[in-house]
C-alpha cells in the first residue's frame, strides 16, 4: 500500500480548524435551530368580522332607500302616474273638490234668502235653485284641469326620471360587488392564515435541514483541506516467486554440493511460493 | 528554513505559467524528498503572498479574530431593544372612532335616510298641515268680499226689484263667480301635491349617496378591525422574526470562523509521499544471498563443476576443453567434442 497525503491547512491554523469542526458538530447536535412555536396568525377582531358581516348583509339585502327609490323611479318611468289613478293624486284632487264643495255651500247659503215682495210668483229660493248645479259643474271643470295638468307634469317627471334610471339600475351591481368584497375579505384573511401556516410548515422542515447543514457547511469548507491517496502495490505472481526462489536456492545450494543444489531448489521454490 | 524554501517557490510560481507551475511543484517535491530512500517525502508549500510584509502574522491574527468573534457570546448577539413600536393614543383613538362610526353610522345620515324613505313612499304628499288653514283664510276673505261688497252692490242695484227674479238671478250669477274663485283657491291643494311630487323627484338625486352609506359604514368597521389585526399580525411577525434571528445567531457566528477557515485553506500545501518498501522476507533473502556469495567467494566453498566431473555433460565438457583445438571441429563447427 502506498499513501500520498496533501494537507492544505497550514499547521499554524489547524487548531482553529479543529475547533471549527467541533463547534459545527456541537451546534448540529444541540440542535441549534428549532422551529418557531408561537402564534403566527392574528385573530380576526370583532370589528372586522362585524364590518364584513355588515357588508355581506348589505350586499345580499340591498338598502331600503335604494329599493324604494328604485321602485319609485320605475313607477314613474313606466308611466303609472300619468293617468292620475294613484291614491295620493286622488286624495289631492278630493281635497280640491271637497273643500270647494264645502265652501260652495257657504256661498249658496248667502243668496236668495231675502223676503220676497208680494206678488212674486216664485216662493222658493230662486237664486239658490239657479246656483244648485254650479258646484258639480265647477268641480268637474277643475278636476279636468287638474287631470290635464297632472298628466303634463308627470310627463316632465317621467322624462327627468330617465336620468336616474341608469344610476338606479347599477345598484344591483354595487350590491353584488359589496357581497363579493365581503367574501373576499374573509377569504383574504383565510388565505393569509394559510400562507403563514404553510410558511411555518416549510420553515419547520427546513430547520431540520438547516441543522444538518451546519455540519454540512463545515464539511464543505474543509473538503479538500486534506487529500490522501492510497494505492495498492502490484501483487507478485506466486509461480514467478516460486521460480525465483527455486533458482536462488539452487544457486546457493550449488555452492556446497550437487545435493545442495537440489535442496536449495526445493526450499527456495517453497519459500518463493509462500513469501513472494 | 520552510519560509525560505517557500519564497523561492512562490516567486517561481508567480513568474511561471500554470503549466510550468505544475512542473515546479514536481521539482520542489523532488527536492523536498531529500534524495529518496525509504523515508516519506514531505513537501511544504506556502501560498501566501510573502511580498506583502507580515502577511503571515496578519493571517494568523485574522483567524484568531474570527475565532474570537465566533466564540461565546459571539459577534452576533440578540437585539434586546424594541423592534415593534407601540400604537400611540391618537392611532388607537382614531381606530376606535372609525369603528364607532362604522357601527352606529351618522345620525344626520340616518335621519336623511328616514326622510328619503318617506319621500319615495309618497308619505309627504298631501300632508301640508298649513295649507288647510291658508285655504280657510282665503275663503274667509272671499266670503267677506262677497258679503261686504258683492251682495250689497246687487241689493243696491235691485233696490226697486228686491226679491224679484232679476235679483235672484243676479245673486245666482254672483254665486257662480264666487264658486269659480273658490275652485281656483282650492287648487292650492293640488299645487301642494305637485310641489311635493317635484320634491319627490328631486329627492332621487340623494338616493345613491345615502343608499351607499351603509356600505361605507361596513367598510369603515371592517377597516377598523383590519387596522387592529394588521398591527397584531405585525407584532406576531416581529416576534417570529426575532425568534428566527436569535436562532440563527450561533450559525452566523460559526460562519465567521467558517469563512475564515475557507480563506485560510489552500494558503499552504503539505504533501507527504510514502514510498513502497520491499517486504522483510525479500530483504532478508537479499542479504542472505549477498552474504553467502561473499562467504563462498572468500572461504573457497564455491564448487568448481569442472574439478570433478561426474555428470555426462561435465565429462564431455572436460574432454572437449582438454582436447586439441578446445574441442572445436572444423567439419562440424556446431558440435564440440562429439
């Protein structure tokens, strides 16, 4: 066996290198790195949960002001107020005609009550009789005028209502978007918790590797600091050894006697076979 | 001695190309071997640039410093001062106010919404509580005019036909005019209705802003909670980061030494070559052969195979070398003594 050793660490620094290796080993086995075990996801505060719930309710149920306004503007645009059949219009018209009728009576009561002269053929309240048909006549006239005026004004309202039609039509989109945002807010919170949990999970696994890598780094740093090459020597051939031994033995033996040659041949051959 | 040898090699190393450098390594290895033999050959090569004075001592100080910084407590130590600021009173109060506003909304908005709801429902139509009184006063004035002015004039005009048909007809016509005026006055109820209808229509402009307030309220409340959670999350993250920072401190300190070691590595090269040694039996055999040979040479124990030939070959050889021409046969030069 032949050994060739190359040491790249200067002798004056070898003690430091040994300490470095020991420290790395100790840290690895300590172990130096332990994954974080504390809380990593902040709880969702009640305000946030309530806010999200409010958004969800608003998105799902809409708003009463919007729904009433939408219903109203739809009613106007559909022309349902042109005919004057809405109760509030009928009530307004009744106030006009009803109050008129009441006060028509006040006027009627003021006429034709004076005493008649002798000879007057008409003993009734002629003036009141003459005015009796006026209330209905005037109420009919004023009603017709009001219906016509109402129609004209409602047409103007209808025309203006178109300006709000598109705006109110957008509210279902706003509601839907609000509902989606409420869901998104919860999902983002959940997603964030997933991300953090995943991060910790990976970190926990990496910690084990990191612990191992403490020693690995040391090994990598010192790899090549020493190079030892060991090579086996060429093995001798047994037969050649026996032949060489026999020849040597024979040569030695021949110095003494012929039989010594034979003995030297045999002994040398055996020795060459065994130790060659 | 070592440094002097290193100087020579270094300068040679610096001046030669890489291919030549390898040859220098070989040459120095041979020189360092001390002439071979059974001793291991040790070659020491210093690769520090010695043209820089004191580089060796500096390098030693360098790794010593690294050792000091890596040792306890190490260069990197835990930071103990705060790394996450507390929320101040203004920030907390602002978040609380935001949450309160988001929870309870604004009173003015709530009233506005109530009004708008009634407006769109038509609940404001025909509800003018003052118009009836106004109407009553105007009718009162009209009747006063009728009593104080119209009727006396008619009576005066018909003083000689008082109570007659003309008088009644005149009163009936006067009543007709009065009723027409009453109708005109009564139209104020309709005008009030139309006025409210106009306001109802104008109120549409407020529907969207007011209708969206609850979304803003919800968003404010959510945002207040998000601020709180973000702060808490930041605090947790800070604790986590701090924990990891402390965890890694020993590793960072160790890396100081590790980097120093990596820097020091290969500043020197010591090569030891162990040469092949023959086996003990081979050496013994060699010595034995040499010794016996010497012994036989000087003790006369070496046997001359021609002094007492016994074998046929030896006898033939004796005969041949004893004969004329040393056994050489001209007719058969290949054969001797046959």
